[in-house]
C-alpha cells in the first residue's frame, strides 16, 4: 500500500544542496522567470519593430502585466528568504548559527562570506528594487496623476 504520510517531501532533496546554492537558487530563480516573462515582448519589439510599431502600447501592457503579478507573488517570499539570512542565534561559547539553517555559521560574523554578500545584495534588490519598479510602472501609467485628479474632482462644493 502507498503511504502518503511517509512519502518524502521536497525538503528531502534540499538536504543534499548546500545552503549557499539553495540561497542563490531561491534569489535568482524569480529573476530568471521574470526575464522569461519579458522575453516575448522584448523579442517582438526588437526583432519586428515595423510590425510592432502600431501595437507597442498593447505589447508593453501584455508583457508587463504578468511580470508585475509575478513580482507581487515573489516579493514577500524573496524578501523573507534574504532577510532571514541575518537572523542568528547565540548557541554559547561564542558560536552564532543561522536560525534558518543551524548547520551554517551566522553570516553576520563573516562579512566577506558569500552568504552575507548575496543576502545584502538581494535584500537591497527585494526591499528597494521591486517596490521602485512598481512605482515606476504606476507612474508610467499615470496612476498618481489619476489619483490626484480623483481627489480634486471628488471635492464637494456647497
């Protein structure tokens, strides 16, 4: 008989992967998917500019919309993963271990370690870059201007 409870989960496979490899995979894979989502629109606009000229706004909208949805889904996960690399626990005798993986020494103790460098870079990318990208897209579509106009036009005159 097949026992679903005893079936090994994905963590069983992840035990064989080093912590830095898993961190790189979790932080870089979302950007690979984002590039994959952008690729059709970029190819269409760059390889066939004459044909795409009249349809540029539609192509951009169809390309950007799934990308924004993807970033919206990935943003909390990526932020959590990168910021969890700075959460360490003191075990005693001067030993600090990463709370996310007790087999890894605290990256904050060795500022030159690859885990620390990758975590700092992607903490900045996820914490500043993705919200900035959302703001720039909203600004490109004129959303702040529309919101301001709604506020002005919603004023009730006596």
